[in-house]
C-alpha cells in the first residue's frame, strides 16, 4: 500500500487566502505593526488558529526576531533552578516570547559551547544562571545579544544582573544557629577545582559571608569550611568527613538545599538524630526543604521573583527601552524549620 503524502505545514500564504487578505497584512499582524484594524486582526488570528499556523522561527530570525529567549542552566539536578525558570516563564506569559533551555554543565568550556549554540540559533536574548564563564567572555556575548546574568556578583556595563545578597543570607544562618547556642558551626562550600572559576560566584560569596558572620559572633576559632559540591553526593561526602572527626560540629550550614539533603542522608545512615545530634541548615528554600518529613531550615532568596525580574530586564533590553545596565540585589529571609534546634550541651 502506497504511503500517503507527508503533512504540509501551513504557510503565511495559506493564512492570507483563508482570511482574504494579503500576505503583507498577515505579516503586519504577526509583528503587531501599526495600522492593522481590529477586524483584520480577528480575521487573521482566526485563520491562523483554523490552519494551526505557526510562524517559522528561522524565517522570523531572518527578519530580525525569533521571539525566543535562551536560558543557560548549569545543573539540571539543582531544585532551585526550576524556580528561576518558572519565574522567567511566568513573566513571559502573555507575550510572544518562548524559552529555550540550554543545559550547560559546570565548566566554562561546556557552558561556552551551549551559549554559542543558543546564539547561533538566533535567540533574541539570554538569561544565564550562575555562569562559570570569565567576565570578559560574558561581556563578549553581551555585545552580540542582550544578556541577563543571575547569581553573579559585580556590575558590568555590558549586561544586566540579578543577585541574592549572599553575604547577608549566610549571616542569617550563622546568627540563627549562634542564637540557638551553637558554637561549632561548619560550612559546606561548593569549591570548583576548574581553573578560572570567577570569585564572584554565589558559593564564594556565601562562604565569605559565613566567615564574616562567625568572626562577628566571636567564633573565628570555630570556622570550619569543608570544600565539596552543591549536590546530594557532595553534601553526603562532606557530612561523612565532619561526622568522622573526634570533635564533630553541632551544626552544619550547607550552601545549598541540594547539598543539605545529602547531609541529612549521611546523618540518618550514621544512626544520629536531626536536630538533636546535629542541626542542619540549607540555602534556597526549595520545595524539597518545605516537605514535612524534611522540614529543612533554609534561606529564601525567592527564585520566582529573581527569574521574573531577569525576564523583565531582558525584555527591556531586547525592546530597547533601556541602554544602561542594571544590577538588582534582593534581600533574603531565613525560614526556620525543625532541622535546627539548640545543641544538647547548650
């Protein structure tokens, strides 16, 4: 039996014929151009819906815009990043823009390749989440396409930024634990061994915030930083190191909720209790932290708000409503839960 003809994608000419207008009129409707009457708008939109017409992204790119926003994600397993993406998507709702996600990995090399791939596909702008790329490379990209960077500290004249006040957030955790009576407070830091990782990354600022807060509380002699990674495996291995010490800490501040979950697993496997034997706090206040059985004390940096503002800044750049760069810094809050309590020897 012979195969039937392949399905044909509707064209702008098909829409024009059905709506009984010219292809140029359809193009005007697609571009929201001036001078299109409401009646023509309605006819053309109805014809597009009936035919299932979708503008060809490549063709739109040839005319100047593809109405796509590229989002660079360093780690798909971090539960905080989907909150940023949801915030971006919520702000884009009701516009013609769609997001295209680019998993970039953790190294500058892989992130650079992913970024180039997004730019080559003519995205109208880029939101880059905690990129590990050097500032010079970010500024080079921003001279090609509008860019908003989330999580990187330090202002640039070439791109916009959205950050959490990580110094303040780390201080909130240390103050909370010290107020409960803890002195031996350890910190799990994400320390990438890749050469050239910028010092403006959020993990570096959080570790510095921990140091400053410990010194401010008179606990400089108790500063204890374990280098690991912001992952469940990283939190787990760091916790094993801390639990094996002759004098172990009474509290652990993990620099991300995903690492704190690894700490909880290690403590449970060791037969210890949280928070009686060890208080644990995280950072990001993800949906996982709020789950009843976990009830993790965490710093809330409002990922939805950060993502929505990143999208807002990017559209301002794309639509040329603003030329000067902007750096937005949000103040975090602490959400205490059952994973932290006074130490038994307090």
